């Protein structure tokens, strides 16, 4: 194991918004590093609330996934339920709400597996990966434009899930592997 070197982030000399849409704000950062080097970086500014990805596990040791439309790849992807944390919510509360909206299940037991960052060189955002157990039926209205396909997958066949052509989202793959390492 390597020792973490103490590093000082570069000084932000200037920050300016270079593009903005309904969803994203792109900003340019003029930076000065500790060795005097000057550089400009661009990043997508995060909203600061964070997001959750839920790994639901049934009493029969099945994973609960959803297949939904993804505009970035213009196709349908199989993955774990996910969503933004609303103002005033804890990650666990957001996870339970999203689970009810997307899958029609609530959870009596939740455990944070890990908080991950998303493309930290360009994007200031983080996601809490949370397992949900002791599931029960409860549905809330969500913001999805169409009903999501709910897919049950035996945990014992996790390696086959990795081979599925529509199970490609890195966050879902990471969540599955985190679960497997803690489940064994």
C-alpha cells in the first residue's frame, strides 16, 4: 500500500461560466499550481446535492434492476435504479424514494457501500451507492417519461450480468462489483 502524499490543490485565479443549458453549467478555471505553472481547465459544475444508486437485493438473493432509455447513447440500458438527492433528503431517504418511484418497492434496511465520483477531471459530482434489503411493495409517482422495465437477476449469476450487452454503465458495473465483494 502506498502512502498518500499531501498535496495542495492549485489556486483558482479566475472562474467564469462559458456555457449553460437547462442541465449543465460549464466553467473555465484559470489555475496556478504550486510550482508556478498556469493552466486553464474546464469542468461541468455539479449541483452539489449528489445522487444515489440503489442495489436492491430481494429475500431470494435476486438483484432488482431497471431497463430505461438513455439519451447519451440513444438506447435502452440495464442498470440499477438511481436519481438525484432532493433538497433536505439524506442519501438513504433519496434511495428509498427513488426505489419506490422506479421499481415500486421500499426498503426497511439500507447500507451505504461507497461514495464514488463521476469523471472527477471534468465533473464535480458524486454518487452514493446504497444496498437496499427487506423490500416491500410501495409505489410513488416518479418523473420517468415511460414505465421502466423491472428485471430480477439472481446474484449467483452476477458474472453473466456483466456479459449482457446492455449492462454497460460504469456506475452499475462498479455497484455490482462492490456488492459482490461484500456479499461473499
